[in-house]
C-alpha cells in the first residue's frame, strides 16, 4: 500500500514556523527536516539532499519547477507539449531543449543530471530516458507526476485539486523550498471560479476521427469540467482519457464541446472532423459552434490546471447558449 505522502510538508511547515519567518516559492527551507523518502508510483525518492541538475520531461514538469522558482536547476527539457505560459517564459529562457520527444538515455546522461522529473511513467523506459532502477543505479533520482501513476494502488480514484497540491508539496520537499506562495496563488484562482449551474453537458474531445479519444471520468478533464460546472458525457468511464464512440456522443448531444489544441491535433482539425461528419454535424454544439478550447499542456494535471479551469469558465460565460 502507498505510504502517507504529506509527512514532509507537515515537517517543513513546522520548521518554517520555528524559524519565525515567511518565505516565497524557491526559498530554501531547513534541510534537517528532509529525511523521509517519498513513495512515488511505488519508487522511493530520497529527499535528503536537494537536486541541483534537473531534466524536466513534459510541460507539466517544467511548469511546476518554474512555478516553484527552480528554473535555475533545470539543465534541460524534453517532450514539451506547447509554449511555456507567459508568466514563466522569462524564467524559462535559455534552458536547453534536449529532445522534441522522450530523450534517449545517451542524451540524458550527457546532461549529467542528478534528478529527472517526468510527466508520464512511460517516459522512463529502456528505449527512452532509461528505467527508474537503471537511473537510480547511476545516482539519478526520478519522479513521476502522481496523477500519471498507472498502478491501481497509486492512481487517484478521481483526481482532485488536493492531489495537485500534494504534488506541489512533494516537489517542494524534494528541492527543500517553500510552497506556501504558490499554493496561495493556486487557491485564490480556484476560489474565484464561479461554477455554472445550468446543468450543461460537455464532450472533452482530445483527438481522433473515426474513434474519438476523450477526457474520461477520473483524470484532469473530469476535474476541470467539474470545477467549471459542466457534466462530462464520458464521466462513467473509469479512466483518465479513453477511446469512446461517436454513437454515444450523438446520443448525448452535449451542450458544448471542449477541444484540446495541440500542434499534432489542432482545435481547427477537430472542428473539421466534427463538421465534416454528417452525423456529428447535426449535434447542437457543432451547429451552433459551441466550442471551448484548451491548450494540450494545460489539459494534464499540474500547476496550470487551475488556470485552465478559470479560462474555460470565462469561455463558457462568453458563449451564446440561446
């Protein structure tokens, strides 16, 4: 069974109180408290010494480090899903891009990291960055965003913002920095979102044409839709994302459609799929162009999830729903 994961945060908070001062994100906290390994997808991550040379694989990892003021520790990024949000762009300038997709182990080792932070478990493989055990034998600690853990014992039953807070806690613990200001910022954005109360339904359309790949019932898409006040038509599918079918979409006739905008599957391409299919072209949302758009990088769990929810909420309010 997974061990408790918030222990370090409690210890670190106590240490800050004893120090009698408030610190901002990126500010060191006393290293004497950093002794309890974190159980991450079944792999223990030691926290005794803060990493100094980090590779971030996937946008969610890069954004988390930047949000915690740790951009100066990043020696390379890989598999980025889109542009860095404007508020972190300056801090990200000059960071080397190691690979467009998952970096090879040779590329990883050439960067001489002591820590690799990945968005997906699959980023760690023999033909990718290396397995977690191989990297550990080389003295390189690894961490996967907990929302992406695939083993049932570690996968959130249904993602919440508490789970994202916990990831912030854990990364702050590993790097020995304070997360208070980042958490306060996240909670303020979340508190300002006014949930729609009209009982509107939505399709979260990630990709696909013959078979739609959609946001299902336990991951970031469900969390964002719940926060905005939209009923996910695929909520009964117990997965983060899943293959679906157009027959079910047509039967549900969602009020709005969320389009994930990625360079390899743009929102415009998805609109073409919907409007080019005689069956889906008859959907009310398609006929009335009731589309909400979210960047792919913001559709995965991380520090941009709350901003994505706020943005979708604003888009929903701006739609003319008749």
